[in-house]
């Protein structure tokens, strides 16, 4: 049986900011996601996950590497390719034009990318609203007339208007309350099944990621330090940074809460404006040695799938990460 080709992949992608004083925001990241699957990218604020998502979407130029969409080069996107990849942003309050009706917002991508008559566009708008659980008459109303969750539904409807193959979801539920989050996550899951969409889900909430993600990549200071099947990353984290993140998650069960040791991250991160050769986490890692500060860590395969970048993966025993009953809340390190 042949392996399914990825819907979206990045190979050794780097992103720089600044001209005179350059900062490397993303460094040599390689990831991929298959049709109908979800790649979750997690990390603290400033880890580079949103920058990577924008580079994947062709919204930021890359300093090195390549992006491939549906088997074709997407490093310098053509207009015709953009209909196949869409993005849903964090804030539903600012991602919609307050001066345009919902119908006009949904119609815009149809005008740009699809050759549809006015009647066909109206029919498509009704279909889109129905697919996200909103009434047809919502098309005549304006964004300020809707709640945050309803606005995010509208943003999702706009994103799927052109029948894309890939959705990039940048903190798409983090601005919503927990009950609304759950509703949007169920909606995203249903849409993925119906349309075999590939998702790249950016989040700092490990509980949400565990529910939605098939694969998880953990980013720190612009680098992927660990990646693999979501369940393995959460229950058997291998990299010291991943272990610290999972240990910060609250546990509802008092027994589990007492038995698990919290791993605190101390120290200062390195200066991203300066060249770096060792492990990016060395200045904050309890296992760091001289080798860590001078030599880039190797990619080490993990027994449960995936890999980690660390010189000392085998230096400590496997430790359980976040249990299944952990609460779905934001990381305390965010």
C-alpha cells in the first residue's frame, strides 16, 4: 500500500525578520500533513508557530527551504494556488470587515477565485452558512450583530468557500469561552470528515491539541524540538521542553495531581539576533552540558513514533505526560 502524499509540506523552511539587524524567527523546519489529517503545532508565545503558519500560507516570504502544496511548489504562490489553502485567524472580531455584510464577506472569495453567476453565488453562500450552523438570513446582517463564536463560524465559512484542501487555523478557538470552543472544535471535526480537509492547527492549549491533532510538533524559539503522534507526545514526552509543557497542565484527579511532578523552566532564552550553533534550549535545560552549548542536537527517533532533537534523550526514564482526564485549559507558561 503506497503512502498518501501530503497535502502540504515544508522542507527546511526558515523565516527572517529585519534587514540590517536580522532575526531568525523560524529555523529549518520540516513538517507535513496528509489529507483528512490534523497537524498541531504548539509552543509558548514567541515560539514561531504563527510565523510558520503564515509562511505556509504564502503570507510571509521564506529565507530558505521550500513549501509544497498538493505536490506543487508553493514557495512563491501563484494566484490560482491560493484557493486551495486558506487561513482562519485567532480574533473573529477583527478578521471580518465590520462595514461589509456577512453575505458580501462570503461572496468575495467566490468572485476572486470562482466563475459563478450571481444566482450561483447566492446559492453557495446559503450552503456555506448552513454548513457552519447559521441561518440563511445571516447573510444580510453585519459582524457586530453576532457573538464571538458565531463570527468564528462566519470566518470558517469564508475560509471553505473555495473548497480548499488545506486550512491553517491560527489560535482559532483561543479567544472563545470553553463551551464555544467545544462547539467550534466539533464543527471543525465535522467539516474535516465531510471534505477530507488537511488542518494545520496552531495552539498553546495542549488539551485542545490532544482532542483535535493527529500529529503534534512542539516549537521552541523557532525550531521544532519534538514531533510525533499526538497521543505519544502527550503521554510520553521525550524532549525536556515538551516534558515541562505537559507538566504544566492542570489535572482534575487529585491523586494524579499529587503524583505528578511539575517541571519548572528557568533561565533566559538565547538572543535570536545572534548566530547560534548549539541546542536552542540549552540555557534553560536541567540536562544541559558543554556539548549542548556548542553542538546542534541530533534528530533522535522516539520508540512511540516521531522524533526529538536532544543530546540526552536517553539520560532519564520515560515519564508519563498529561493524562486523558486533564482539563482543557491554556498553558500556564503562555
